[in-house]
């Protein structure tokens, strides 16, 4: 069982050598300490190297500057765009990665920072020739660290935040021509009065369309099935109809951060476009193919730079990006840089999901007031006049004066059409989101058909493997896809170039997506690595697989890095299958969905797949943008910083019909529900500054 930081702190205070403080220590003592933390896995070697680099460039840098540099670098690896000095002094030990199991010795950051206050720390940083103090007028653009207020950045991330803030504030201040006859067109697109249980409610989808039609930047957020896709398709109909009538159709592009998310949007958008009450010509002028953001921007192999940027902007008039919660700071900055100023950008996503894997929490930052609305009286009057809907919902607040310009272009959809709010999955997701652990637990205890709860008696409890292999009741486990693999295989004499092979592979991939095992962690018996081995061994024991090492038929793999030569994206999933080769010999190939909305499959030689891993179990982070009929989440036996309500919410909302919660120890679920992800970011503040500057000019 992992030790808590408190236990560790207690054990540290017993060490017999005297404690060092950043105020007294010299740089070599501090670097020695960093080595110690790297050896323990508390810090990355990269973070230590950055501190060394700072010292090489500024031999006078104080120990507190080197410590801040290493911590800032480390924070990036944990998704924070900067180091908040005040928050760090309040809880220094949470800045490093939690100690691995059972390790002792060494001095904790809280002990190093004893006695240091934020003013002293800032002073030491400002003395260094490696830090630019943005609160002073003098500029040093070549310095690698940027200090602004209590936030310390690596320059690149400060630049990303600033360029996003500048680009968004510029977009928010552009006057946009709204489509003519807006009210009439909206009524035609939303012919039905919105009712829940026969009671009339405000139609937030219609309000969202009106709001997005009047600006060239808007955000539509909402939980699963709240109608984001449907709303945006109606918005595209609204924008494209007058353009087609004028003979100048808009160039519309659709994108998502991952191939999987792009494929899902492609599917749902196709259906929504076919149902759109507009002419065939307008329907045809709304694309249904969805590209990944990397493909849209034109990635270059082995380069962070894209083909499209401000000097070679994208050729489009409207861009819709789905699953925007997965967009990190760097991607958002590149996207905005490549977008022509007059083009409309519409972001769709669920603000309550986990933030991006890489640094930043762009959608969360942009939607921080979405629930309360914060519309000005002027916005409310405009929306009500054009949509004919009352802008009202529980908890909605009106802003004083003109309000925050971003809030005037942000809308939250509030009613899920996929999850009945009264049913298991929807209710559990809502309670977790509200941090209501007690009611979430009592809901789990009710044994509703949609919600399965497995409380394990130890690491080797067979109930877990039973659930993973056989599922429970109608909820499938992995046996299902392996039986499809075996039973639907084309006859042996089927020619190698017959489409039956791809059809079979497509069915196997589809069946694999019926169930997914999700983990919070990567390491240990409750993490992806341990569970992948356990599941493969068990499937082999049940004779559902013929191997569990290397490449074997039925092995599902996850691509962990974009491979442009193979057109495979990080997050794509394939399954190894025996298929006939052109020369009679059967060959093992990995089938991947084409992800182009065609439902097609392509085969790749296993030897060409370098960056892949087995994916019976996957992290919740990697599951974003996907949905499975049955989703099982395994919680580890002790609390860990990654366990938060966002992680639980994301896992629960991956489930379409059944959600299984597997608990290795009591209390961990409750602990996770009560904590939320707090990503340190200055994006909201930078945006406020930029908007204030614009208002002054
Ligand atoms: N106004 C509407 N009238 C009728 N059905 C609707 C409407 N809006 C959405 N739906 C239906 O509700 C379901 C969910 O809608 P949609 O796919 O647009 O939601 P979403 O928020 O994009 O979902 P997610 O992102 O979670 O996949 C779909 O089956 C869609 O057809």
C-alpha cells in the first residue's frame, strides 16, 4: 500500500542528517537534492536538466530559483501550464509526483521551502538573468522563464497562453454579420417546442444556435447526449442556407483532436445532416467528413510546426472542433494561429471531462462560468428576440453591464437526451459532478440494471476476471469480441482479396468496442500494465486467445504516437488477425478502422507498428472521445492524485448502456468524488487582460 505524504513527512523528520533550506543551501546542494528526487521517481530527469541549464546560464542563480525552475518544468509534465508560487508554498509536496510505494529517505520539498515567503521567492527570481519579470516594463524576450504575478512559466507556455488570449480577444471583438431572417430560419430549424414531461422548457439548443450565429467565436458545452452535434449541424444549416442561396457556399471544415473522436463525429454528423430540414443543395454543402486537428493543420514529420500558420492560413470560412476538452495549449495556439481572422470557430465539448493530456485546460478555462451564463441584459434581450426562447435556467445569473465578452459567446446545453436524468448512468454522472459522494454511493447500492458495483476481496478476487471476460447479464465482456473473431471468420478458401476479410475485421473491431476496461493508473496491479497482463493471461487460460506475449491473434493494440507514414494517430486502436496473404500463406495483420466515416478497415503489418501497446485495459485519459456499451472502471486500493471527480465523470460517461465500478478498497471512490482537478493556468487572466486592453483602445 502506498504511503501518504504525511506518513512520509513524519518518517523524513527522523533522518539523522540536518535539513537544508533553499534560503541557506548552495546550488550544488540543491542539485544533489534534485538528483535524489529523480532517483526516487518524484521528479523527471528532464526537470533536473532544466535546473542545470539555468545554473549554467546564470552562475549566480540562487537555490530557490533552481528549485522553482525544476518545479515549473515538472508541472508541465502534470498538465499545468505554470507554477503558482503561492499555491506551491501552501502545499509544496504536491508539486512533485507522489512517492512510489514504500520509499523513504531524502528531504521533502516542504522542508526545503520552510521559512521562504512568496516575496522572497519572487525577489530571488527577479534577480536571475534567466527570468523576465512581466510586472516590470523592461523586456527580456530571450530569457527562458517568465514571471507574472505569482505565476512562473517556461517561456514557450507563457507565449502559448498569450497568443491564445490575443487571438480569442481579437475574435470576440470582430463584428459579424448575422444571417438575414435569423428568427424565421431558426424557427424552421427548430420546429418543435421543447418539452420535458409535457412541460415547456427553454430550448437551449436554439439559444446556442442564435448565440453562435452572431459571433466568429463561440463555445457550446454540455454533457453527453445534450445535443451539441445536433445543434451545430442546425447552426451549419442556418449559416449555409443564405450562402447557398447567394451562390457562395461557405467552406466548412470539421475537426476533432483524435482519430477516434473524428470518426464518432463523422458518424453522428452524417445522420444529423440527413435529418436537417433544409434543401438538398444545402445538405450537400455541409461536409460530414471530419479530420483530426493534426491533419487539418498539416503536420510535418518530426516537427512541432504545422504547414498552416498565420502566413499560410487554412482556407475555410467555418471551423467546428468537437471534443474540445482534449485540446491542449500548444494545439490551441497553433489552431488559432492558422485560422483566418474572418472565419468562424465553434468549439464543442464537455467542460466537466478531464482536461487534455498535455499542458493546459483550455475548454475548462473558457467555460469556467458557463453554468451561471453571465449574459448581459443586452445579450439576453438579443437572444430572446431572435430565438423566441426565454433565456432562463436554474442557477443562471445576469451580468452587470456588458459582462465578460467570452461569456456572451459561450452556451451550456442542459438537458441530456441520451441519459435519462432519472436513470442510473446519467444520475451517477450528475452526482459525481456535483461531488455528492453519499448519494452516488447510495445509488450504486440500489443495484440498478445499468449500474454494476463490484467490491473486490483482494487483488486476486476471481470476480474481477469473471466480469472482464464474461461481463454480467447482458453487459458484455471480452469473450464477446473473441467469439465474433472465431465464429464469423470467413471460410478458409475465401480468396485473400475478398472484401469478406475486411468485413469480418470490421465486425471484430466493432465487437471489441462493446466493452472496455478503464483504469485510473498505468502502473501496479490496478493499473493498465498489471491488468493488461492479467486479462491476456486469463483469456489464454480460457482458450479464447492462443498467446499472451508478443504478437498473437486477437491482441488489441493502442497506437501511442502519431505515425504519419502509416496515417495512424495516437489513440487509434487495432486488432491482430490472421488473414490470407497473396501467396497462400496466412499472415498476421493488424486491422484498423479507416476512421473516415466509410466504416472500412485497413491492415497493417505488425512489424511496422513501433509505438503501440496492448489495450485490454486503457487509462481513462486515453478513452476520451470514445464510447462503449459496457464500460468498467477499476479503482486502485489507495487514493492517488489522479483520482478526481473529472476522472470518474469521464469514465462513467464513456458508458452507453452499462457502467461497472470495480473497487479494490472501500473509500477510494468517495475520496475521488470529493476532489477536482485543479490545473494551474493563467489563460483566463491573460484573456481578461487582453480584453481589457481592447476595451481601452
Ligand atoms: N432537438 C432534438 N430533437 C430530437 N432529437 C435530438 C435533438 N437534439 C439531439 N437529439 C438526439 O439526441 C441524441 C444526442 O444528440 P447529439 O449527438 O447531438 O448530442 P451530443 O451532445 O453531441 O452527444 P455526444 O457528444 O455525447 O456524443 C441523438 O440521438 C440526437 O439525434
